[in-house]
């Protein structure tokens, strides 16, 4: 969702995923122009790295289950 929205509004985005993440999802995120960083064995390690990367690079960290993101994704059923 975030890479799609970022592409629509011309905003750069970095997504951190763990090793072994879905190849198809990774390709889709990169297809929307996201900078993809693969780090860690699991999603907790990737999340920790994402937070550290955001702090180091002055980026805004958006956790996977941020309430606004969950609400936005949850509306897909209504849209169908």
C-alpha cells in the first residue's frame, strides 16, 4: 500500500523486509519505485532495522500496523 501511494504522489519510499520475504511482493514494491532493503531473519528484525534506518537517514518511520494504514487497507472490501 505504501509504495503504491508513494508512487502516486511522487514521494520516495524505503521498505525494509526480512530475508525470505515474498519475491513477488518485493518485485511489486520495487515496481512502484520503492527502495527495498532486505534485512534480518524475521519481521521483528526488519522492523528494528527500519526504525534505525529512519532515524539515521531522517526518514519518517511507518510501522506495518499503524492505525491509519490498517484503516486504509481495510476499506478494500467496501470498495469491491
